[in-house]
C-alpha cells in the first residue's frame, strides 16, 4: 500500500505513488490499475494528467533524474573545493543510495532494460547518462585531467557498474570498490 498522503493534489499523488511503485517493483510489474488504486484517484483523473503509462514512466524518470543528479552534486561538494576530491566524493552518493532502504539499483539502467528502444522513457534514460557524464567531464576538465572525456567515461562506467553490482549482490561493497578505483583513476589522470 502506498505511503503517499491523500492530501496532495491528484497529479502529485499519482506521480508520488507511481514513483514509489516503479522504484520498488519495476516498471513492467506495475500496472496503471495499481497506481490508480494506491493513489486513490479515479481512472479518468489519472488519464487526464498522464494520457498513457509511458508518459507516467517518463515523468518518474525525469523526477529521478533531478533527485539523482542532486545527490551526486551534493556528495561531490561535500568532498571539498578541490575538483579532484569532488570527482571521488561523488561516489559517496552510491554508498548513501545503497544504505537507503530497499536498494533497487539505478532507475535509469532498470528502465532502459524494461523499455523499448526509441520510447520516451528509454530516451530519458540515455539522456540522463549523457548528462551525468558531461557533468563529470566538466569536473575532470577543471581538475586538470589529461583527457577529461576519457576520465568522465571511466568514472560513469564505475558508477553504473557499482549501482548494478550492488543491486544484484545487495552487499554495498561495489560502491566502496568503485570509489577506490575512482580515486586511483583521478590520481592518474589529474596530475
């Protein structure tokens, strides 16, 4: 049963419920009827805000994008003013994500695995990964990396790999190992 308060406006209640359900159970496992039942709205209300499930999934991913990028930025900034430290510090967001209850991995990798190529949700997932990589490349450039694009790609692969491995293994150790690998890559790439 949803933990979304009934006092929220219908659109927010629907989206909050869908986000909770998609993150917990997966996109394909959650039907529109379940979102309707758990959000406490009428079918017509849901469809007036979200004309199809694909649109609801897209909104879930857009919300997840904002939240995840904010967590990465916050973890990076918490590491201090040195961009080299920030590149490594961003990996603390992975540990924090794993420590959260019911860790289900990366919303974007999960969505890409469940959605058809070329759909809006799949496109959002790909764009999210590109945006994170561009942010990492910007930090790598400021940090003086000899090849900022390569370092950003390597770090983004570490992030994705750690999120996937910790989802599969439910150990939290991949995030720790990824941070150690990131530290070595940054030290090697940013003299």
